[in-house]
């Protein structure tokens, strides 16, 4: 589609008499002459009556190469490279993408394209890169890590646009993996097997997570002290006595839309409760600073890394790893905050340092008012993912940054943040 639109733009521009700056014939015709391109240019002339000036050919050749779909080459190393990096991602982030065959095939094809584009000095343009970076920071960070490991194995740099394309693959895989997270419920149903089957089917159609009927009881023999690993009790009849400490959802219509929403509300509230509990272990009053002034992001990172180091959370090499990550792609976001972190999970203990700035500080293409510096230990796992997602969602809401920037109380800051 991008090739079609861009070709139409070139044709319209040439037809209107607006041609690119003229190049020498040698520059215009340099590089390999693909037969397909020559055929297209001939058809261009025959159908539209528009000849392609020689100095326009390089632009069209580059456009064609960038969008051309490459098939897998014989002897390609993409599969082995991918397997090695995915193992490292599993160790570093706690996500196992090796079992997702669809993801593996798509990523292998993407790597084949990267390897071939690199050999031919071709460039991929990713129009959704800004949206991917701002809305999917975790998946983008995993892709940055992927690109870093790819360079260590192959010696090849992956462009930011290519990293954005890799991120899209991770977004799809992450959502599929999250959809497999199992939540357990209890069912109390005196109406027989068919109603149980109907409710089981309707539970399977809830996309946010995988809900499973883990326990079933009769109306006369359900325990008041329910199993600890359940999310809720679903019942098709009113209960004479409610179980202790668990939400009961009366499903008069055998789990229709409204009843599903009630159940999803329980799931979400449970997740938020877990996030709040985990927040208390991540954010420390001793790592919370207000009215700070820095002349550069490097100066800010020196200060924050030093405090993390002095309090025993990171070692001497943490600052270098943080700046290595910033060089690849700045971690600032448009609303006015930065989510800085190291290239690897090399902290001794997981914690978050926060700086509220007196004045906005230039950070890449944005100006930031609040800096979060994540120090993540090698033992961290996907339990931090809900924290990350909740923080991003709230920080992008209108006026959140403005409210947080005016806060000098640590507890109030945390309450506003989540």
C-alpha cells in the first residue's frame, strides 16, 4: 500500500512538472538494475504517458527496494539468531516467546528482511514508529534489547524504524501471552451439566484473560472459606450465606454481557490491588527528590545513579548501562516524563528513583518535568508488567503530569500515580 501511494505521488509530481534536483547520469543509474523496476517504469510511460527522468530513478529504486517483500534465503541465519536472542529475553524479562510458533515465523521473516536490507544498503520506513514508542514502551524496550543482542551477534546495527517493526511483533505476542494468563473461579450451579457447559463456553470468550472454572460445588455443600487461588464465585442461584472474603456474582442469565463485565471488574480490581502492593516495594521515600535542577539529562542520571548506588541498589557500571540505552533511543515521552533504565537488568535490587524537576529539561525530542529511573535486578519477572502498564496509562491522562509535578509529598505522589 505504501509503495502504491508513494508511486502515485511521484507520478503526480512529475506530471505537474515538479522534478527532484537533477543528478549526474552516473549517480542516477548507479546500483543494480532490477528488471522489475525497469518493467514498471516502462509501464509507467505507456499507461500514463509520463516518462521517468533519469534523475528520478534512484528515488523510485529506493522506494521499490524498501517495500519489496523478500522470501527466505537458503542458508539464512535468521532462525538461529532469533532462537539465541529469545532465550536471552526469557532470562532478562521473564517472557518465553519461543513457544509461540506464529511469532517465531513472523520474526524470522522480519530478520531475513533486515539482513538483506543491510547487505543492500536499503532503508525501511515505519510510519507508526512514534505511536509504537509512546503507547507500547515495554514492548519497545524489549525490542531495543533485541537490537542490542542482534548487533553483538552479527555486528549489524538495526535502525530505529526497524526496531519499531520488531516492536509490533512483540505487541502481538505479548497480547497473546497475556490472554493465556489463567484466572480461577468457583461455580455453584444446581441446574445441571448443560448450563455448566454454556457458562464455560461464555467464560472462554472473555479476551482479557483466560478464566477457568476450577471448583464446582452444590448449593448445599459450598465452603464459606473458599480456596485462596480463586478470583470470584459464580452462582446461578442466590446463596443463603455468602462466602468470606470473595466476590459473589449472581448469574441469572448464565453469564451474559452485564455479568461478564462484573467479572472483568473483579479481575481488574484484583490486578490494581496487586499493583498497589507491589508499588510499595518499588518506590522508596529515600529515592524521591523534588525541585531538582539539572543542566542535562547526563547530569540528572549521574545524580540519580549515585543515589541508587549509595543506597545499595546498583553497582558502579549501572550509569554506563543507562546511558547506553539512552543513546539507542531517548526514553522521554510527550506528556513530559522520562522512563530511564539500564540496557540490562543489572541492578542488585529492584527500585525506582524519582526526580521532580523545577524546570523542564530537554530530553531527546521532548521536554520532561518528571524523571523515573528504574533499577531492575536480574531476578525481576513479569510481576512488574502491570505496574509499568498502570503507570504509563495514568501518566498519559490529561493533567496527571501537572498534578504530580506540584507534589512534594512521597505518599501523595504514589497515590496520584496509580
